[in-house]
C-alpha cells in the first residue's frame, strides 16, 4: 500500500478544507540505509524506499513548507531551527565515508519558525530557537527520497525531554492551523525501535503484537485513538518494541495535529525483520 492510495482519504467535494495538508508519521529506517550498502535485506529496503518516495503524492497541492518532528532531537524546551541554509547533522557512526558526504540542501524557513513559536506559545508551551543545528538523519535520510530536489523550505521542531505523550499530543493540536497554511507536517520515527531486538532471530515475533495494536489504535475514532496513545506503554509488547520511546513520540505530535481526521495505515513492511508501519491523517 502506498501514499498515493490514500491521497485525498477522508475528504469530500463539499469539504471546506480541500487544500488542507495531510499529516504523516513515517519510519525512517536505520542510519543512511538507502544510500550506502549496509548488508540489509534488499526487498525490505526497496519497499520502504518506494513508500518514502510516494509520500510526496499525499498533499493535494505542493506544500509551501515542511515541518519535521524527528526522533533524533530532544530539548527541555520546544525548539525550532532558524537557519536559512541548515547544514546536515551526521548523527550516526561507523558507516562508510560516502555516508558523511550526502547532501540535501533544503532551505530553512525562519518565518515559519516564528509562526510555530507563536502557536506553541499560545498553547502554553515555552519555546526557543536554534540557529546552528543541522537537519539530523531522521529528517534528511527519508526526505532525500521523498523530496530529492530539496526544493521545499523545511523546518525541524524538537521533541520535549521527558517524552510525555500527552505533552506531545497537545503540541500537535497547537500546530493544527499550519495544515491550512500549506505546511506538510511529518513525524519521523519508527513503530519498532529496539536495537538489541533488531539483532534477535525473534525480532518479527517481538515486534508483531505492538505493531498490530498500534495499527488498530491509530485507525479508531480520534478520541479513542488519543486516549490509547497516551497509555501506549500498557499495550501488548510495548516495551519490547520501545525500550525508550523517542522513536514513537513523533506519532503523538502527528496524531495531535490530525485533530478529528481519522488515521489510515499508509505502509506496512519490515526492516531487519521487524514489523514497521506508517500512518496518514487527512
């Protein structure tokens, strides 16, 4: 199943928000996996790469900007990047030299950073700015496939340390208006992220219960969905799937930004044998 299969899902001709941007939670894989040889299963990599390329078909019109919430940036205060030309942050280790020569020169968006700060501040969040940090691999690796020309201004927003799901749902709710302003909001993480588990021959068995629970929960009505996501750690296999939840929490921001839009499963696949899912709203 691809992003194109869900283009326009949940809309009707009478919808007054026919140009509203969707919001998406996607798996970004591990390290620089699409661009260097890592000994991974070729079909798994090809399937995930194909899905990530298809994500650009989701918006009804070309986005004016991308707002990315990556698993790889946490701050005590909600922080937005303000560089006009952000560099890349190669926040992975031990890969071939080629993986540190990748480029993805998307422009930044200081004006959108101000708008994000205003929306979050109005919802009671303290904010700050970061002018030096570059796009981490949770942003540039998947988006180098989705938007290879790097033509769309892109802004990255941090997670909050503590990783409280309710806080991040509230953060997403505060950002909802951006969807009617041409901003495509993307959460980049993984529905399974257990580094020891990836090396286990039981990884498929370990990851299946939580992935199934997540798919069922995200596609419920929004009130039920949000309640279940707040209590995600009680789900079957939750802590096997996420010993630490930083790769799941971007989904909470996306669910909050989804508002009353019901979720759909945009992708089901695997990486290193672990079950992975992506979710689309709107």
